[in-house]
């Protein structure tokens, strides 16, 4: 299929297609196929939007049945049968077993809107403006969320627009393994002459997706939660990319035993790649007036259908999460061996959200290009795009996972060989 229509009419802002310059026609599970019929193993999964793979048959059947039966396609924030069924499932399967009483706010359809809602509500609840985010954090591309985002390239998209109201502090181990960034944070806020305003909230990702798969320790997360409580600030967990099972539990912060005031969710919340974002809010902070934060697409009825299926199919007990943890351990073993091909390479992440810091954006880009030539879709992340990042479906069969990892191993070997030849 010719791609000139994209060059002729689509904005220059497009990005993924530049790394994967084919036209995709269909997908199933962890495999995608282009218009020429070539098969690709998908280690990207819609950037963690397809945690359950492409076109899960149970979600597909439920959605088709809903559409063919004349079910509601769009309902603003009116009561609908499918919204009720989703909320009941979320309450019984996710919230109650974890002792959580959070309200569910349907925001606009993207993760950045959930972050915007969290920022607005934190400021409304506390009467404060400053929000503390962390180095290498990524929270979205709208102006408020972008003020929390660290990446200079992303921030440059705002042009001369003001990105204010946020303080950026060092993430766990971001200044080196021997520097206690939590202690640094505590000292700064204990000092009345530090120049830092009392914050409305702290926000962080337990595993930084776009920031290079940096994984916060339980102790660091617990410390930030304690500091937020001490200062009268709210704790917001951005679980958009790391949530919905990606790290081996439904929420990526569960192992730390913390209780966020707000949790942002999107990406795999629908389970089927449908736009769906939500903000979970502790009831005492749910002080919105009706329609004080709204949007035409606040809640996606089709996504309610597929999201309910994901809960009922994968999360009624711990068996799916245990399988994710098993695969995550296997992934770690394989990636650790692959990393040995690259001098100085480091492992990053946890669960099914892991990667290899190869030390250079150029090398990582070459690895991903070599992988694509072999039929593997995988991307980079990190401040300098130096991390080769696995985000494949949590449902990926072992045989497909290992086939893709074999491709990656060969790609790393080819990229490092090319680098050595160029140096000589």
C-alpha cells in the first residue's frame, strides 16, 4: 500500500510511523500484519494500551453484541446500563478487595485529561498552587500536565507558553545509587528558606514509562507518601502506563502499601484500545460541583463494555497477576543475558515493564531498527532515548515472547557489531 497520502496530508507531528514505516492492516493477540501480509511480534502493545493483546475475542464479542443490540453509543455522563455494570465490576473486583473506597471520575478520554483533573482538584482541595513532580516524569502533553513533565523535547512543544505551578525534584536514585533523594526532598521542605511553596500535591509514576523505566523503591514511595501527609498535600499516583497489571499487580504501587489520594488511569483501562481515562478520588476530596470538570467524551460507553470484560476475565482472583509476575521474572532473565552484549548496559523496570539501558540513544535506535527488520516492534524511552523498552501484552504466550526476545537478542548483536565496525 502506498504511504504518500500520509506524507501529503498528515501532520509532521506523527512519530511512531517513522520507526515502523509500513501500513498495518490487522492484528491478533501479540501479532500485527502489514498490507503485504508480513507478520510482526508486538513488544509495544499500543504503548501499554493493549495489556490484553489485540482483539481479545471475549471483549470483541461483547462489544459487537452491544452495538448490534442497539446499546448506547454515547451518553455524555448520563446513567447507562453499561456504565453501571462497569462500576459494579470495578467496585467488587478491584476496589473492595484492596480496601479502597475511591470514587471514580470519568474524565476526557486521554490520560493527560485525568492528570489535568487531578491537578485542578488538588489545588481546589488544598487552596495551594504548587505541585511537586519528579525528574524524568511524564504526565501528558496538555499544558497543565506538561508543566509536570520533565522531558525538554516534550516541553518544547508548548512553544513560549507558560509551564508553571510545578516544582521538579529528583526521582528515586536519579542522582546516583548513593544519594538519598527522599532525604533531599525532606530537607528542602523542612527548610523555611528553601524557596519552595507548600505543595498542593506530589505526583509520581511508580515506574517511569517514558522516562526510562526507572522503578521507585517501596521505601521511597512510602517516604513521599509520609511527607505529603505531613505537609497537608495530596498524593497523586500516575498509573496510566504502569497500571492495569503491567508490573504484576493491578495497581503498580500495591507492593508499597501506600494509599494515594488520587490515581490516574487510562491506556489499558478499556482493555481493547478504546479511549477511556478515569481519576480515582478518595471520597473526602470529591468536592467537585456538577460539571466543574467536564467534557463531551467523559466516559466511553463502548469502553465500559470491554473494560468490564477485562475485570471479569482477568482480575477476579490472583491467577492472572501471578502469571504476569512469572513472565516478568522470565523476561528479566532473558533481558539480563541480552544486556551482557552491551558494555555497561543496565537493566531497568519491573514486571512486564522492563528494558535495557544501552547507554546511548543512537545505539538504542539502531537496536530497534534492527529488530523491526527482523519482524519485531519495540521502542525506546529515557531522557536521551537510551533505553530499549519492552511493553508487550501481558497475555503473550511464552513461545511468542521467546521468539521476540530471540529477535531482540540478534538485533542487539547486530547493532553493537555495527557500532564496533564504525569505530574501527
